C-alpha cells in the first residue's frame, strides 16, 4: 500500500525537460498521476518515452524541471529507489545466475528478509510458470522467460510505483495474460503502474488514463474513451485509430535513440 500522502500524486512532473545537445528529447513535461492508476504512456518510436522513464527512475538526470515519485524528488535517488520498480525493455538479469538466485539478489538489495523473499519468490515462480527452470542459469533462457523474470524482479519488493516498458514483449498469450492480471491486481491495491507499450490493446484493456507523447511533447491526455472521442471518429473507433489521428502528419525524430553523453 502507498505510504506517501494520498493527496500527493504518485508520479508528478513539472516542466520536466531533457536535452542532448541541440536535440530536445522531452520538452517541459507536466504529469500528475494518482495512486492506483494504470497510466498508459504512448508515442511513436523516438517520441521521448524511454527518456522520460529513465528520468523518473533516476537513471538519467533531467536538464531542467523536477519530478517526484511517491512524494520524493528524483534528485534523492536513495529516497526514491525503494518506492519504485522498473522493468526496462531489456530486463536486467545476470546470465551466470539462476532465476532463483537473481531474485534473491534483488530481494537482498531491498533488504527483504530471506524467509519473506523465499516465500514471495516461490509464489511468483509458480505464477509465471518458471518453477521447472528456476534453478537453471539464465543464459539459456528464451526472451519470454527473461521477460517474466524481469517482471518478477520489478515487483518482488512490493513498490508503490512500477514502471513497465513493453512488459508483454516476447510473451506467449498465457504469459501475457498473467502479466495483465498482475497489473490489474496491483492497481486494485493502490499501486501505480506507468505502462509504456506499442501494443495498444494492452493499454485499452488496462489503462485508466493515457498520455500520448510526440516529439517530446504531451499532445493528448485522458481516458481511452476520451481520446477516441477526441479523434472525432464513430463510437467503434479503436484506441489505435485515435493514436494515429493524434500523431499523424508529424515527422518522427529518433529521440530515444540518442546516446547520452558520458
């Protein structure tokens, strides 16, 4: 359950900006996302989504503006880190360790008592159908198995805010259903989910609110139904149609692909 003041947004940004030289990756982003909200973060490739997530998870410093996660400024990395979970597009797993060892390592980083960690790990391994492979080295895992392991790593410490970048990538339908059910279950317990994906049906099913980022700017925000109405199509219009309408006739710049200076 969230421990910060319920009146304070779980995620808040004010004029959040990131530049790489002359390239503006994220331009004055303002967000306020409440506890328990599943926020679908959409945008074409290179729109600034990954850069935004990296700033909010303290992996990249903003050029300007400020942001808060669970009421704590992202400038306080130690203060923020235990409040958030993060699944990047490529899960950060150690190939030389087994899945069980990876999870115990992450649990130890978050000071979870070993008996508590063992119980949670056993439950998640069962839930994600990884029991038979739990003690095998991860180097032999498929993309889908790595993705499931990365998802467990993101939630094992029961964070208040979870950032998910393409969480169903590489998953078969059954595993994707498990991820979607877990997201819904966490949101029911007031965990905030910041969900970035190109699979719009996932956003349409799960998101309470959607933000559309394009060329570093937030060009639209609202419920999936509101975005459909904004697209000025008929009632059967999908979120995909609304998304395409909102981002049409714009030139995409490969912002997310820009290398951050050393």
